[in-house]
C-alpha cells in the first residue's frame, strides 16, 4: 500500500529471474534497482544484465559479500581489511571445541541470509553452546545455517557507512547509526533494526577517511581482481574501536532502516545516480552528488511478539491523519477491505528530517504518537547520544573505547587555565589567575547523584544526571560565594559500558561549559563484586575560588532578616529512595494530568544551577548575607547550617505554590507534610538571607519570580507553618 499511492505495483515473485524479466519486457523497463538481498542471491541481476537491462545492484557472485558471511570474512582476510578475529565452522563439535580455546568475548553469526536475525551475542559459553545446537542440530536457520562464523566481539560505536559505486568510483553517503536491540537501553533480542539516525555524530571525518581507504576501496578493488566486479550500493557495517574503524559485515544494498534516514538527506536525483552506477559512468556525475546539512531520524513500529512470532492483519489507525510530506515507510503492511493492516514484524518506519538530530528525533516521535495498532511496540530512545549499551566486561579495551568517546566532551570544557591534556595522570590548573585577587580562598565540595541514577538508567536518560552532579556541586560552593574553577567526576559501575559513560560525561561537559568550569579529570572504576549487575554510581568534586572578604554566610545575619526562595526544577537530586518506593509499581511512562508530562520526565529534570542567576548579585558583595542550598535534609537540616548561634527561621508554607510533583509524591506515598519538608526542597531549591530593607532590591535583581518565604528569628531550628 505504501507504493501503490505513487504508481503501479507489479505482482510477481521477485526471487524469480524469469518473472522479473517478464515484467521488465511487459512494461518496457530499462533500469532495475534491486532492493533486497534475496533476489541478488538468486541471480536476478545477472539475468537482467544478460538481456542488456541496466541494473543497480551487484551480481550474485559479488553479492556473496552479504549472502555468505564465511565468504565475506575470508575475503576480508585475503585483502587485509581490518576486521575481528574469526573462524568458520560446519559442525557443532568443532565450534564448541573452538569456544574452549579463545580468550576473547565472541559473536556467533549464521553464514547465510537470516533477515537480520542470525547474529547472537551470548553472555556465556553455556548459552553459546545452546545457540550452536539450535543452528546445527535443530536446523533453526535451514540452509543459511550450514556454516557458522564465530568472531571476536568488538567494542565501540557501531555505525553504517554506505557508498554508491560503479565498480571503480566510490561516492560515500552520510554515516548512519542503527539501534539493533528490540528494547530501550539496547536490551532484548537482536532485530533487523528498531530505529536509526544520520549522520552519526560519532563517526568523524577521520573515521570516514580511514574506512574509505582501508575498507571500502580495497573491497571494490579486491572484488574486481577476483573476477566479480561490484556495482550498486556497498554497505559497510563498522565498529569504531580504539584502533580505528573495523568491518563487522557487508550488505550489498541499501540497509533497512538506514535507507529511511540516508535518502531523505540526498540533495539530488537518486535515479540519475542509480543509472550512472549501472552504466559504469559514476565519475561523470559524482561532483553533483550533494547532501543536505540536516539530520534525519527513523523510529520503527513493530508488531507484538517481534522478532519472534507475531500476528498479522491488525488494523493500523492514524495514517489517514498524516500530511502528504510526512515520511512514513510501509515495511510490513497490506490492504485488506480498504484498510491498511499489519503484514510483517517491522510494520512502519516513521522518519523525520530536521535542522539538528534533536529536532529530527522529536519530529519522528511526534509523528509516531499519531499512529497506533494493537500490540504496537517501538523504542523510546532512538537517537539518544548513548547509542548502543554494549556489555564490555572488565577490560582495558572498554576503558580505551570510553576514553576516546569522552575526549571531545571533556576538551570542550577546557579554559586557558587548563595545562594538561585529556588522559593525563593528574589535571593541571594554572594558579596565576589568582594574581588578580587580593586574598583568594579555594572552596571545594564533593557530592553524589544518589539513587536517582537508577531512574535515569531505567528511562535511558543518562545525560540528565551529568547535569545533576555538576549543578549540585556548583550550588554547594556558590552558597559560600565561590565561582567554580574545575570539576572532577567519579563513575563506578558493575560493568563498564563505554556508550553509557559517554552519555553521562557528555551531560557533565554540557553543565561545565554552561558554568565556565573546566572538566579537569576524573576516574572510572569497574567493580562487579561491589555493584549489582547493571548498577552504577556517579560522584563529583568541584573546586572554586572566592575572595576572603566575600565568603558567605556573613556574621551579620540577625533576627528580622528575611528569606527569599528561588524555584527548584523538581526534586533535584534528593529524596529518590523515597520516590522510588512510592512509585515502585508505576511505570515511568505513566502520565498524570497535573504533571503535564510523564512521571519519568518529571522526576528526571536536571538539578538546577543558580550560578548564572545569582552571580550579578554576588558581585555587589553586600546584598546577600547567606545562602542555603536545599538538598538532602530539606528545609529542616540545610537552613540552620548558615545561621549564627541563637538564630532560627520561620517558614511560611503559604508563601509559594508547591509544584504538583511534590503533591503527587505526598498523596501517593501518604507522606506527612513535615516529613516532606524534611526530605524534599518542595519547589524551593535555594534560599537567600537578606536584610528586610534590601529584600525588594534583591528580588527585582533576580530575573525570575521569587518569594519571601520566611524570616530569621530568635531561637533555634526551623518552623514550617
């Protein structure tokens, strides 16, 4: 149904060279683009060429690069194309024996075509043996499983680099990044692809240059030397390792769903390119092939049960409400009694183009919300920067891979005072900046994100906790009047996943840059015996500086001074053990009307930094007497930390409107109000102590709504009334 609206569909068996030739003759077709891999294997392109028809697609002999993984791996070895170590097996006994000899983690691949389902990443040798038995003894993949490839499991970021070629010339397409696993956070079984985005920000110009010269060019040259010239689309599945790009596999056609994001970025005529490749004159038009300076994202909507058994014939709602220029690729559909229904595992590819990857992803998900069918499943984390969460184990390679991923983010925070490079044993910070100060005092603080990391991990939004840890620490030194100089992080986990660390550090980097603070260094620890599987912790240390005369709190705090409250962005980083208990049986995707968003999004709003808001006031020096960061312990424990002996405070509970998230927590958990104020910030993330006569001036100087929430009084402690 997806193509019928644009032209005529021709019925017939596309795997039959005879039927394809008959259709070509009947409709006077002079150019055929062979899309899927199966017709290539059956010789459709060869039959067409023998009749003088132009074909965009390789011969059956050249297509062995995809249709036989054993052929492809041996070809890579013959032509010294960088790839993983491997062996090919034709029986279960030999394969099992090999598993006992290898010192590295491995992947099992069915050699023949398996519709994207023939790749296995076993977590143990016992699981691997069961997979091998299923392939060889139970004939799970038929003839496609006659040979099996066992190869080293590479770590890094996986990307797809496609190229147009006529057998001589090569024209690259933007690199795309696929999401293979069924579920968020790269959990669940492998699929043919649950979503994709392009261009991949992780595939640099150097990666592309190396891949072209060491992988794609030798492939085209090698196939020509072996008597099977290659033309059409050459798809290189790459792993960006610390040693450079390595080839995982070939595809001999446009990949699915990579095509759905690559071709919308083409600023030119695909038909002209296909014809040039088929006629062996790509060189004549290659300089006219251009790509839009935009990004594209695709979300795959799959049937219930996919990649296993799934129902067919389920009505699809919402397609009729889409605009003509919305990009909805129908992968597994058919028309039944005038209604479009499901007819495959991966049903629709919902695609959008935007000025940025973030914009493209947002638009793709916006379109997704308009479509529905019973049992519809799709990933919610397509295009998120963590990419794939590949289990890497405790290994130097994993750390090196992670280090390469985070280097750009760390370096982006460096100020002229940073003298060391990323990866140094210690961070060097030039102290000459203190020469401009009369009496500089260094202020430091260390804190952690706490159990909020569990919710972040469950939701797949790890970048938010990077902001959390930096902003929390900034506020902790800000209350003493200090501006941040540099930050250092500590990330500890049961198993280091480079992409996971990269997303966290990217969030840290963004928060540091916003504060003008250098991410000077850090430590990553992998401790499976300390942390439960899949768990991690994030801690940070910040160092700032303040003139001694401007240190807060000041001794001048006295009864009669007023408290000005600044809004929080949510629970910040405190009270999440209680929050997790309250919502233990509630999905993070649950929507509550009062929140105007999902529960997960409301709880994972990053901890707010008050540096930009308060810095102008601190420059004046005398307006603010003290500041209290409302963190763990709420109002009762934090405000007294800045008060002189003999002083307490009275908080007017009615002075501001408590945000709905706190009311929801209190109601759902049946938490007493006093305890709420003892655990949470209740919508007030920072409290300023100012003289009554300066209160109006301070409030007007802050570029947002503030509230006078109480006053300093004689006595001790905090009263909330």
